[in-house]
């Protein structure tokens, strides 16, 4: 295929407007089509970028005029458009999250797998651009090359997702059960939840406190404190909030071979990675050390991973997808395969469910039962249908997407 014809769904939105800025720099990509519920927004895109306007996402997908769609609409629509595209053999990049619920995420993955039977090089990518950040690539390497070893504890505090009330008042769908389906776990944290599972695997049990509208006039969660347990007995915490500032982003991974701390403190431009490499595995040291009180000998390395690639991280994801589609390289060539997004999505679902039901939740969540994927999906629908919450008046405000990733 000479060029990949891209169709953008939700082109009038804040995120889509950002994507449009770099499409011209993606080799082998033609920005062929756009659509948005707000017709005038789509006309604006067409005029600026020379693409064709479709009345709806469905029409665009069915037109035969696009090879790839990028879904940048509110979360509930991601599975609907992705599944329709797969039924037509069209490749998909979905914005995060994969879906609102693991139940819907799984249905989308099933639709993809089934469509791949007829078209083996079909592609399903997720916009998890943080996987390409230099810091997170370095953490992934240290987690997989044996530098950390078997994990013992993982703590992540992410309170640098601060949002003002103006942010929540800028869109009718935002921070409502019916329109968005969740709060900080679904909107801001999909990146962190994806990274956590990518680094150290999905925990097997979650016990969480999820506080609704603690710092904002919203009905969904804006503050979460979760205790995590992994199948090997490792434990840890995941703490996040959109109500605290200055916020921090501090990840600590303690393993049998080393300890890693990734820190981003208020005012820092880059993460600092501090890695302690122990001279022997900690369990051996505990068993064999003749002293009563001792510190394990360790080398300390401090790094600030820098990114040589100056392209926006989103552009790198799109370029990778376009190359994969053009040269028929297949799903294994993707930097961010969307089906992997299910682990983080389900982890976030489990945190919210644990908080709202005051009960630990086991992972992977079973398909049926009291604390299942189905029960979670039903709970979100119920919260939306029974909501009596009055949102503040919706006021359009300027969005600087560059500071939101
Ligand atoms: N990857 C990232 O870092 C990142 C950052 C921000 C947002 N996002 C994701 O992007 C998505 C959109 O977020 P946003 O902040 O741009 O929202 P937004 O409200 O600014 O934009 C959504 C756009 O979709 C349009 N739309 C809604 N339903 C539609 C439909 N059925 N058909 C066609 N158009 C429709 C709306 O008119 C609007 O223009 C969300 O899922 C969000 O999680 C990702």
C-alpha cells in the first residue's frame, strides 16, 4: 500500500485537534476523512487539511475511503467504532481508554480476533504514547532484563494529574457516570495503569478507597488510594488524585536484585531515575549475612533519561501503525497493541469497584458473579441511570493539550 488513508473520528475535540497538527509529518499517511458530531468542526478540519467530511463515523467506516481510523471521541464510543471498523476489515487506533469497562474492552478484543481470521494483518493499536517516554522505556528495560529481579513491592503515587473545576465544567460528558463512566481512573490514569501492568504484570487483588467528588463538584472519583497484591506475594500501593497540587509522580519498584525509584517532583522537567543494584539477591543476603544489623551492599546509579527523538510521542505511535499497515508487518510490530490495554483498564475497574463496594476485588475479574466484569459494567450503567447530580453549567474553555499528557 502506497499511503494509508486515515479517518479521524471526533476531529473537533481537544485531543483530535492535537493529532491533526502532526499528521502531515507522518510518512505514508494521507489524512483522508474526518467526522464530528459538531458538523462545523468537521468542516473546519476539512478546510484546513483538505480531507473529506462524513456525516457520521459509521458512514466513514463503511465508505471504503479509509484504511485506518483514529477514534478520538468520548470513551463510551471507543468500542462501538472499533467493532464496526473490524467488521469492515478497517485498522484501528483507539484513544485511551480501550473502553469504559473491561467487559466492553474484552468484547472489542474478541471482535478484533474474529476479524483477524479473515484478515490476518489487521491492526488494533491503542494511544498509549507514554510507553515511548524515555523514562518509562528505561523502567521497562530494568524490569525485564533482570536488573530488578522478582518484584517484592511496587508503590506509585501520581498526584500530578491536578485539574481545576474549569476543566470539569468544559464538557457535558466529562466526569459524569453516564457520559464518561468514571473519573481519574478512567480519564487521567489509563496511562499509569497501562504502564504499571506493562512493567510488572497485572496485580491479582485490589483493595481500594475511591472517593467521589472529594475536591471538585463532580459525581465520579477524583481521589483513589489502592492496595495491590501480585500473584507472587508482592504488594504495593497506587495513589492518585486530581485535587492536590503541587503534585508528585513517584514510582518505587523493589525487587530481589535491585530497587528503582522514578521521581518527578514539582517544578522538575524530567524524571530522575535512581537505581540501586544489590551485590547479591536480597533473599540470599537475608539468609546468609552473619551480622545482626546490616545494609545490603549496592551500587547507586542516577539517570535522567533523555529523549533523542523530538517528534511528539503520539506521532511516533501513529508512524509505527502506518508503517505496520503499509508494509503488512502485523500486530506484533506495534509499539502499543490495544489488547494489552485491557490489563490496565480492568485494574482501574477493580479499584473503583473495590472502593464503591468496600470489598477486595480479585483479578482477572471473573466474567460473571458479584465482583465480575459484568457486575462492574452493570454498576456503571446503574450509576448513570439513577444519577440525580446537577453538573455546573458547561462553559467552553481553552485547552492546552500539550500540558495534559
Ligand atoms: N492519549 C492522550 O494522552 C489523551 C489525552 C486527552 C484525551 N484523550 C482521549 O481522547 C478522547 C477525547 O477526549 P477530548 O478531551 O478530546 O474530548 P472532547 O470533548 O474535547 O472531544 C470529543 C469530540 O468528539 C465528538 N464526538 C462525540 N461523540 C461523537 C460521535 N458519536 N461521533 C462523532 N464525533 C463525536 C465531540 O463533538 C467532540 O468534538 C477521550 O477518550 C480521552 O480519553 C487521550
